[in-house]
C-alpha cells in the first residue's frame, strides 16, 4: 500500500485517525469473535 505524502499536517492527522480507527475496529471484532467462540465452547 502506498500513501501519497500529505500536503498539510491536518491531512496527516486525519489519515492517522482513520488508520487508528480501523485498527481499533479490527481488534474489537477479533476479540469479540474470540469471546463468542469461548462462550460456545463453554455452552
């Protein structure tokens, strides 16, 4: 993946926020899937 260099600090900040949000969503989905699987095994 290649990101064009942002012209302003604001664009860079928005890009970092978007990446951070994506990582958080992926990790939340990953951990909730693990918890669902654990519950299924216990039941």
